[in-house]
């Protein structure tokens, strides 16, 4: 029997038999997270998580995501974009999903995952560029989608070239 089993805890440090659940009983991982969204051991103080399912205006979404990116918290910015993707109009879902992919790509690049980071950065760049072309909008909500796509492709190339892990705060894109 493992040490965790003898102490009545799981290997994650949670009491045996206890599962993380939200107020509606859905499984949720309540472990604290670091600034890049990596789980920390139970009992350790982490970075506050972004609340899920928040409905924001597009301008609020962009402003909050930019503040999180500027703070070096791209994982958390991805959650803000994900809320917009899920709650926004169907016509904008590809835009917000692409921006979420860019934030996750930066997260992976900052964690040292060059392959995953570059792949998601390129996928996100392609998604926002395709959305802009299809929608005929190059600056929705003041965002410079061409500049963001160029940033993502440039970072992807640098990460694949051996630059990494990157500093998420220093490499954060300017959305507007």
C-alpha cells in the first residue's frame, strides 16, 4: 500500500473518497493553480482562478483578457475568451475560439511545450485570420487581428527554433 493510502489521502493530497464538485454536483478540479494554470498540491496557495460562465460584453472580454495577458496569465485569459466563445453570438464563436487558442498556445510555450505551443499559436492565428476574412472585419472591438496573427506566427517560429520556455508576460500580445 502506498504512503498516501496509509494516511487516508489520495496521491493528490485530497482526503480519500472525496471528489471535487461544484454547487450543482458536477465534477470540478478544485486544486489550486499557478499563474500558468498548472495544478498545485492541495493546501498550497495558488493564483485565484477566473470564474467560469461569466457573460461579459465584447469590450469587457477584450479588456479583461488583455489585463490577464499583461500580467503573464495567459491560461486565465483563455478562460475569459472561452466564456465569450460559449456565450457570444454564433457569428463570433470562431473569433473567440481562435483567441482562446492563441492564449493556450502562449500558455504551452511558457510551460516549455514547444510543439503544443507552436501548434496552438498557428491554429489560433489561422482561426482569427479566417474569421476576419469571412466576416469582413479586421478590427472587431478595436482588436488588430492581423497584428495578433502575425505575433502568434512569429512566436510559434521562435518557440520551434528553440526559444523557450518563454516569459508569458514579456511575450504577451497587444490585442488592440
